[in-house]
C-alpha cells in the first residue's frame, strides 16, 4: 500500500497534479483566515454572539433574518461569522449545480444537452460555472448589505463605503468563482 502511494511521486505527471492540488488547497485554507478589509471582526463576532443569546432566551425563537444568516453560516462552514475572503465557500457552486440538475429535467434544450454525452455534459458544466459566478455575486452583495445595515463596518476615515463595498464584493465573489 505504501509503495503504491510512493509510486504517485515517481510519475512526473501524477506528482505535478498532486502538488498542484495540494497548493490550491493551501491557498484555499489560507483564504479562510484572511478577513475582508474594513470589516470589524470583533464587532462581527460579538454581533453573532448577541444574536445567539437573543434567540436562545426568547420563547418565539429567532427572527427570519437571524435564522437565515445562521443557516447561511452553517452552509459556509461557519467562516461567514469571521467574514473572510473565502467565506462563501463552495455553496454558490453547489447551488448552481443543483439548479442545473433540476433544470435538466424540465428545460428541453438542457435535457437534449444531457443526452448528447460528453459534449453536452461539458456544456452544462460551463453553464454551471457561469451560474456560480452570478449566484456568488448575488450572495456576496446580500451579505455585504447585511454587514453594512448591521453597522459592522469599521468606522475609519480612511475607508469609505464607496471603496470598501466593491472591494469586499470582489473578494467574496472571487472566492467561489
């Protein structure tokens, strides 16, 4: 078993693919620790703690927005509470993939593509990637609107909302694209 594993590193093509994959995983993991610029991380974590305390103490439960952000945070691996550049995770891709699988049974042109074999599958994957970018931009926009409406942006004279929002939107969107 160990010798079979070591053979991976003897074949140059396999070694390069494994090292490339490990490099991408390292970049992805580092991105989970890089916070969005201009977001007050301590204020953000205290905001979520107060939301948990309020929803735990009230009999009626949490409001719709609180529940939505809690579920959204759960699907992103909890990193949304830290608001990092890769905070959206793979959720936009999973959503786009599910959407296209469902549309493949309803929309005749996508159903035809599915039946074409490899070429059709590649075309549907291409559409899924485009939809991922669109979903990611929408989710990042809603998340940043929520952060700004909750006043979790650092109050610094150097960071204006006109510079902060597009930059954070780009960072959040690029993480899943």
